């Protein structure tokens, strides 16, 4: 039987640390076990370039691919100086014995060719243990200016073939870029690649902006702005920067989020001293009231299938997380631990909800199943808030604010195991991130 690299990465909420092992049938598996993390050793020689211009791009592309894969915490790069074989031709035979000798479990070989404004990338993934390719070779072709996106697509393909899960590297994050001290901090909308590259500002700093969220097609965002003096929800095209206020009746509107089909927006509307959750049609502005109580009800988020909404409410006397039908009606409280719960966000996988939890004056990021069971706190800090899911539901990004007079927010990410916590590079302070789907 043909041997391939397989993965038993669990999508379960309480997944544990990954390790590499060989089963009795000889198949290489990336498994989740207790104890010490053992990332899969992978060799990724610099892609072969067709000429000097191609060589430069080949090196940059390879660097991004390595950064993507190693950044997951699931893989360990075998450094180039340890390589016995040298890849100088994409079509040369793979000397598997030499790669096995340095303990490479997987090998990636690739080539880059720049012709005019076009860049072509091709690569193959090899199972060193089985001495066979993993799937067919793949080729991407696009404008050379999009070389980073092409690199992310290569990394997504490799990640998917080695783990059995969808990739998430070719995606973007919209967030609040913050500058200045606490007393006079300015806030702007900004968008970037998932890893912090290609940062671009979408608004100036004249008005406070909050809670940006991507549309399902990743081409629009919905957010809250104070430019009129009170919070109002706006929709903006990320590429053209054209925007418009979401038409509603009088009252303050905030905490918006798109429905899975992009046709509706669920948000909070405060009028006559009462804050409830409403569903608003994007095209017509027609609204439907989903909650009706004297409590403050906000931060709604759809389930991936659009049938349910999770939200936060103090209707029980304290801030907790509830789930209701997307058409409104009775809601069920699902948070049951000590402390206050807020900013719930449904996982793209549909089986987990991320949240912010405040206990004893400290804020943490956690996850629970959709019925409230299996609660797990992933981060512990002075102030961690605002979780958002990677497109594949494997990673959570959030913001962490440091304490004191000079405290400021920064973006971080963590695996749903609670491991691989890392800071995301941004040009300024950053808060309230929202992850897009994988781009087309």
C-alpha cells in the first residue's frame, strides 16, 4: 500500500500537544499527546531560482513559507547547514537517504521563475520515511508583487497535507491601530496579513473607531465609529475605502457582526436607556429585534450555519454568555464558571466558543463547547480580551494590554491547546483584531 504522511490532529476542544511518531504500519503520523512537544522535523531548502531576479524572490518566498509553518509550533525546521544533499535543480532525484540521515520527516523542494511581472512557483512535498511524494506537485502563478500571498498559499497546501486540516496563512486581520498615551490615545482602522506584514491604514485618527469585523467574502468590514458624536455602525469596502452608515432608526448602534451569508448584520442598538440585539438587513436597513429585556445585551456572534447567535448579557445579574436562535426568542445561559464572561465568538468549526473571562480583576481568553461544557482558559494576564478565530478554527488571536500608566495593547495569538503563545508584530499598538477567511 502506498504510504503517505497522515495526521491525527484533533479538532477537539481539549486537544493536547503534538508529537511525531511512526505507527506499526510505517505511516508517519503527527499526533497529539501529553507531555513534551515534539514538532515534526521538516527540511525546506531554498527554492531554486531561474535567474538572479528569481533567486531573490525564491529566497524571500522560502523564508515566508518556513515562518508560516514553524510559527504554528507543529514543525521544526532542519537548518540549511545540516543538509547533506543540496537542491540545485527542481527536477533532480531526491536522495532520501541523505534527508533521512538528518532526521527529516518531510521534505519540500521548490522552484521560482520570474518572467516580466509574473512569478511562477512550483513545489513538491515528500515523505522521507516512505520515500514517496505526498500528493501531486503544485504550481501557482500570479503577479510578482503578490509573492507573499503565493508563499502563504504554498504554506497552506503543505500544512493541509501534513495535518489534514485547512490552512490559514493566506488571510488578513483587521484591527484597531492605537497611538499615543492612555490619556490621548488615537485609534484607526488598519488591515494586515495574518502575520503582521503589509499593514495598511483604512481610516484617519479624527474619530474613535471600534469593533471592526470582516464580511464573509473578506472584501468589506463593519465597524463602530464615533464621528457623529455617538456610536454608529458603518460598512466599508477594504479595497476602495468607500463606506456608508448602516441605516437604522434613532439610537446608538455598536458591536456589529456579519451573518454567515453576508446579507444581515447582528448588532446592539441602545435607545431610551435600553440595549438589545437587533438583526439588520444590509441592503434595506430593515431591522428585527431579537432580545427584549432591561439588561445590557451585546457582542453577538453567529454560529457558522447561521442558525444560532451567542451573546453576552447581564440579565442574570452578572455578565454571562447566552445562546439563542438566530430569529430571537428564549436564550440559554451557557457560562457557568466563576467570574464574568464576555465577547463570545463562535468557532468556524461550529463546536467551540471563545470568550473573555474576568476573574479577580484579571481578564483571560478561554474556550468552551457550545453547551458550556469543557471550559478551558488559554491565557493568563493582566488584561487579555477580544478573541477572534483563525479561518480553520485552530488558532485564536486577541489583544493583551499591559498594566500601569504606560500600559498599551498589543496583538497576540495562541493555539487552542493553550500553547504557542506569540506576539504579532504591528507598527503601533493594536487591539480588537478580527480574522478574515482564507482569501480566494
